[in-house]
């Protein structure tokens, strides 16, 4: 029987296909991992922003989680949008029964800068979910929420990554520098040392769903047995190419191209 790695995403939806569970599943498929999903919130959104949202009851979220773990192997998992403390509580309880690396994409701040979850929920996430992670992948605004400070320099990014691991209890922290001017560099702190991942900064406004895609790629590579630094390195390449070959779709920030690595292959044939 053919063996395949199985990867789970727990997140909200995006009917336009660029972010959320849709982006995660596309990424898993492209990276040859069998994708599974648990929906936390049904979101009405597109490239211009969020229109409406319906949060699923926590007992139904638990039902989905148990449906997966009672029947399917889970080699790695990630979370995206977890809107409130009730959702976080059932996910935290379920995580205690699962032996797989957990990647958290801490979706807490909208592109507009507005908070997506209340402060009480932020505190619960930091206290109960972050310590169960193998990796947390915040961008700059999310990092500021997690550590309670302003991030303006690469030194600030490195210091924040240490705080997330040493003070909040994460297994590792990948602080992403896309929101800062200058180098397109991310810093991974694994509790022992720093790893730096720099890529070309691509001039594109089509970045809808990049955080989802990046964390999903890391999760897929972890499910296949890659060491964390190598998983991040490969995922950084994947998301960079997804932006490079992004689609001019929609009236706002367009989606990345989850078929980007195919584009690399196609170009080699030309």
C-alpha cells in the first residue's frame, strides 16, 4: 500500500480561494501531502476584504476534530483563524490527544490593522495554545500583539522571537519581516539558535493569503519528516515563487499562485 503524509488545517474559509482553508489545501496538494480540514468559521471575503463571518459552534468544531483523529492519521497540523476562546478551548483539549507537530499561524490582526479577536481571547491563545505549538509564524503586527511591543528593526524581530519561545512557551518562533522596509528576511528561533531566511523582495500587491500559504507549506514539509529549519527554507521558497507568479485577479490584493513550482518546471522546458 502506498504511504502518504497526512496534514490537517483548522481554520476559516475564503470563498475567493486565496486564503484560509482553501489556500491551505491547495498548498498541501502541491507539496504532495494529503490535506484534511476542520472549519472554524465560514467567512464571506474576497480580495477587497471581509464582508461577513459565521462562527461555527464549538461542539461542532470538536465533532469535526474527533472525526479526523478517530479515523485518519495526522502527521502535522496547523491552525489559522480561531475567532474566540470557546473555539480555542476545544482545540486545546483535542491537541492533548494528538501526537503531531502543531504550527500556529496566529491570525489576530486584519490587513487594515484592526484586531480580529478580542483581547481576552488573545490572552487565552497565548496562555493555552502557544505552549502546545512546535512553531508560531507571526507577521509583524501579530508579533506586536504576542509580545506587547513595537517591532521596527531586525533586532526587534529577533528579540521578539526569543520572547515567544522563552516567555510564552512556543516550541519555536518564525517572525516574518514582510511588513518592514528593507530586506525580505524572516528569523526562526528554535530555542537554541537563530536561523535567517532571506529572499528577493518581489514588487507585487498580489499577496492575499501569503501567511496561510507559508504556514501551510511548513506544515506539509513537517508532515513529511523534514527538520524544522529545512521545512521553513523550502516553504519560504514556495511562498516566494507563489508571489512571483501571482494572479492579477479581483479588485483588491490578488491571490498568490499555488501552482508556482509548476511554473518553474514549465520555464525550464521553454
